[in-house]
C-alpha cells in the first residue's frame, strides 16, 4: 500500500482500545510507538491504575469507560473476553463516533460480528482483526516464521479497509485476508483442536500426579515440545482457550473427533489389534502427509528437539506410543483436513504441533516402533486411560458450552503446574524461538 496515500493521517486519526488486558496493552504500546494517538479504557475501576501505568506515554490517553473512548476515536478495537463481546458492544456500540470504523480482537469471529451487527449504528463500518500469537511475542523477532495477522473486511469500503490496514501494519505481522466464517473454520482446525490435545496431556499428567519431566518416559525429543507447550497453555488465561473453543461454531466437531480418535486408537491398543491399528494409522498418515514427499525438509530437526528440557535426559528413555500424536493425525484424516493448507493462518503453537506430528509420521522406522510399542507395551496403559478421559472431558465441556466446567478443569490443573511455570516459560520461550527460527512457513 503506497504510504503517501496516508500522509498526514496520524495528525487526525485516533485509535480507540476498549479492554486494556494483555492484548489491549500490547496494541496500545505498539500503536503509540509507531506514532498513533490512542484512546483506551478498561473497566471503570481500573481507570486510576491505567492512568498511572501509561502516564509516561503522551500519545496514550486513558478514559474511564468505553463510551468516552468510542465517541472520540476513529477506529475502535474491542479487546475484551470473547464471551463478553455482546455485552460490551451493547454498552458502548451506540456511543460510537459517527462514521467511525470498529473491529474486535477476540479469537472467534462469529459472536463478535453478530454483536457488532446488532449493536453498532448503521453508519459505522466494521473491520475486524486477529493477531495469531500471544501478547508476549515480538512478531518482528522471527522473520522466517513471522506471525500471521488476520484482517476481516466485513462491512467497510475499500478505502476504510486500506486505512485500517495501514494503521495496523505497525504490528509487523504478515497480513492474511479472510471472511469471518473462513477465519473461524481455519482457527477451529489450527488453534482449538491443538489446544484440546495439550490441555488433555496436562489433565492426564495432573490426574496421575506426574510432573512429566521427572519421568524417564517423558524426557527428550518430542516430549520436550509436548511438555513445554502444555505448560505454556496452562500458564495463560483460561478464558482465551475457553472462548475460542466454546464459541467457535466449527470447533465442537474438531474437538469431538479428536476425542473420538483418541478413544478408538486406545481401544485398539488395549485389545491388541495390531493390524487394524497399523492400517488405520498408516492410512491416516498417507492422507495427511502423503503429498509431502520424503525429500522435503522436516519442519523440525532432530538436534533441535533434544535441547529444551525441564529435566535430565535418562540414559535409556522409556518408549512411548504417542497416542496424542497418532490421534491428531487420525482426527485430521477423518475430517479431511490437510494442516499444511492452514500454514498461512497458523499460530506458533500449531506450527510446533504440526512439526512434531510430521517428525513422527515421516520417519517410517520411528512410526513402526511406536505402533509396536502401542500393542506390546502395557506399562503406560493407565496414563493413556487418563489421557483418553481427559480428551473426552474437554470435548464434553466444549460440546455443552460449559464455561464454568471449562474454567474449573483449567484452573485446577493450572494450580498443579503453577510452581513450575517460571522454569517452563524460560525454557519454553527459548525453545519456541529456536524452533520457529528453524522452521519454514
Ligand atoms: N491472550 C492471547 O494470547 C490472545 C487473546 N486474543 C483475544 O483477545 C481478547 C483479549 O484477550 P487478553 O487481552 O488476553 O485478555 P485479558 O483478560 O487480559 O483482557 C481483557 C480485558 O478486557 C476487560 N474488560 C472486560 N469488560 C470490559 C468493559 N466492559 N469495558 C472495558 N474493559 C473490559 C477485562 O477486564 P476484566 O478482567 O475485569 O474482565 C480485561 O482487562 C480475547 O477475546 C482473546 O480471545 C487474541 C489473540 C491472542
Ligand atoms: O498459539 C496459540 O495457539 C496460543 O495459544 C496463543 C493464542 C491464543 C489465542 C489467540 O486468539 C491467538 C493466539
């Protein structure tokens, strides 16, 4: 976009941010660093503390509430919990400045767009967005795997859309243009089901009172990725994961199929049905990875995987049947999903998750060994049983739209792992950085 078209825009255009949590603050800082003026608010009771926190930033003006932000801003971004979007838009939407543009940052677009359509005056345009990464990453820090940023031109002229794209280009991410519906379809495949897998691992370890890095089976290679990413998710806010799974109209089916794949494969393992298990897994692998020929570079390389451990690698690691990974590929295959098609709209977590599944499925000797272990080795049947229960439990929560159940399940396991978060965050950040620098987009 030729920037001359927008010359002088900074003098008159003001961005509004409603919801100054992690994402709202990140946006406010980045926009003001780039020279934009920002009006921002959170709940009224946080007015004073926000004024103090942002006192040094002359371009950021804190207001007591969203009415005052809405009436004085040209592009207003709602950065609130996904489950609150209807309520918050109903409060402040009618106060939107005439002719302004409104967008949201929630992780699931169906409820957000519905709320805007209901509560915004007709003269207000709608351009929504979604940064496909958490608040603590620097999108410019990882050029090879730069982060995606979805822009949705829902109800806006091309001119208005171009303006918003220009303003938000200071975030430094790769722009992806989607409709709200396409966005929700893709993020159900990439984010929601990926989180379901890691949430289930955490729940199973918790149920067995295990810190997995203290157990020989769980140290080294692929296990490091599983452990670090699981702890990363549990160290974040529950509402982010609950919102994007429960409110996304497409996520239920994906998460249900993941739980079904876990259950089916576990039963085959339990019953010792070697040939059936092998056929199912190989077929799933062919449908997901079949088009990737053997010479293509793996997303993840051996030497990187072993570097990031929370524990010491034992001299003889115990084998693992990788039920969580086998089920992921089976789930993609059952739903006809080709995960590589979604790389343009992927999160760092999804890229790593795809990386470890690919690592397993594109090493035939490793996969054969995993299938053999799945049938012959009974040592970890109870772990796998807990994992199966966990996957089913998350799926039920999402299917029933049970926010309270989700919250309880999440917080109890968060509490279990909490003492280890500082270490996990340190090691996990290093791992993400190194691995993502070594992955192709
Ligand atoms: N965290 C992440 O990794 C990402 C999150 N997102 C999405 O972005 C949105 C924000 O997430 P995040 O910043 O992490 O969440 P936070 O919980 O940190 O921030 C949301 C903020 O909105 C505030 N809020 C709620 N109601 C109002 C209101 N009526 N007026 C003003 N402020 C209000 C909340 O206050 P209170 O806490 O008191 O309710 C909170 O401070 C979510 O929809 C999330 O799904 C998108 C990409 C990444
Ligand atoms: O990478 C992930 O999936 C994360 O967990 C971070 C995240 C959470 C919510 C979003 O809407 C976008 C990114």
